[in-house]
């Protein structure tokens, strides 16, 4: 059975649901994962905090809602919660304990693969990665390239996991902690690529010795579209260097392109992000905040947006957006 047929067969499964939730409001009874940002507190055993400063949406937490009763636990380095349909996992590794970022990333992804193989939720759908100083270093010593080397090596130790949708973003907290959290399911999703872009895992050698291992988006049974971190890249080349508005427009064009590809595959999906969607924008220069907020409001009215101050995987890129819709 093809991946598309498998997705259709799984259409009776409920899609995971996400929302932004006020920090001062009580959590709903059933939460799979609660993601806090900046200085906001961690929300219990099913929470993780990413120390990126919110530039817009400072009073919000990202919630992954459960489809049923939630079970939380720990297995080795992995913290997890499940609801019978989906699993949320979190792993946080100190680079110093592994001799550097590449080895830490390899250890993290090998552990994720090991855990997923017996968890009952074998299919990785969406992954977020956060690390400090992502652009530090030159050539192949750049930290993002080192992360990609380790991720690729770890995934080789966990064959069969495919290319999940993913985001990799740089923090600015001088912490040696590599943070990874993810969504997995009992049934596979359908990985999608963007017609405007070369698949990341096919990037040429100029971007490093190990290509980034992720798909541009994942169509999850339900259906739900989970778009990877998306930036001003056409083909495999960055566009509009130094021009925030140009990069924003190119990024939004890429988001539109991948959503059109998803709609052609799953006509029940919305053709564009709406009020039930979530946008998370990572912005290198806070001086561009008003321009970002205004442009997103014009192009995607009613879509909730959380903007975080962060570094992007390429030093010339000024903004990245990931989307759930």
C-alpha cells in the first residue's frame, strides 16, 4: 500500500489539535505537550520550555491537545506523553557530556529511534530542534552543519524513520543543551516536498557534508498539514539577502506553494491557513517585528502568530516560519 493509500485508510483517526493558550489560564484537562517560551514556567510533566524571547505573543503557550486520556512517562533520556493515537516526546542533551554538538545530535537521534521502535508510535511526523549559537563556526565547523552531521548519523542508526517535517533554530542563551521535541503517530503521515524548492535531503555539498534530513511538510491523518521551518529559499539558494520584506514575501510564497501541494493530495484540507491554524515565526532582528506582523496580517488575516527572537540555520536568512494548518 502506498503512503497516500495508507493516509486515506487512516482518515478515520482524529488529527492532533494545537492552539496558543494564555499563560495565566488553567490548562485543559487533556494536554499532550505544553511548550513554553522565554521565561515562562514549564507546565508540569508534559511541558518543555524553549528559552527564545517572544517578540509577539509573550503571554502565550503552545498546547498540543490530547485525543483521550493522557499517560506520561520516561524511558531513558526520553520524556513522553501519549493519548492512544499520538505521542509527544522530549529529549534534552548536554553537548559537553558527548564531546560536542555533532556527537550530541547523533546520541539524541539514535535514542529517539531506539525509543520509537518499541513505543507503539513508530512514525515520526514532526520534529523541532533548538540549539545555541547555530551560526557559529566557519565552513563545515559551523554549528548547524555539525548538527546536521550528527542528526544524519543518528538517523542511520534508526532506519525506517523516513523524513519527518522539522525545524532547527538557534537560541542565544549560551546553554550547551540540545533540545528536541516531536510528534509521532501509530499511523504514518505523507511527507510532501515543495515544487519551488530542492528537497533539503538532496542539497548539494556546498551546504555541508551531511544534507539536512527532513521533508518540507507532513500531511498527518485527519488530515492536518504540518509545515517545516520555511524560509526565503528557492531551489536550494537563499534569496533577498539583507531584505526582510523580500524574505518574508518569498517565505509566504513557499508556504502557499506547499499548502497547494497538500490540498491537491487531500482536498478536504483548507487551501490556506485560517483561524484554526498556528504560525510560529523566528526573527533574527527584532527591529523588523512590525513589518513582519503587518505583512502576515495582510496576507494571512485571522491566523494566530507567535514571533520569537532567534537565529536561522543560514546566517543570511533573517526570518523563518513554521505552520500547522
